[in-house]
């Protein structure tokens, strides 16, 4: 019984670490593109209900910074 509990706890910790590392590497989500203006709408993970419109150059800079 204790061995089963240890396995469950180990899997929970591993899952939490995996989710945390994904969120660190992907701080925003691209949600839509406006082809008329050339802007891209993104949601930051901390503010999922607020859309930020960024230029392609800004999006590239964000992606480069997010992958470090």
C-alpha cells in the first residue's frame, strides 16, 4: 500500500514539473490573426481573457525570448 502511494506521489510531482516547464516555455497563446492589419492576437497565460494585438516583429521577439 505504501509503495502504491509512493508511486502516485512520484507521478504527481513529475506531472507538476512537466506542466510548470511547459508554462515557462510557452507564456502566451496565439489566438487569431487579422490579415487586414497584419496583427496577431495573443493571450498571456496570466490574463487569458484579455487579447493583446502585436505586430509580426514583436511576435518574433516574444517567441525568441520565450524559448530562452
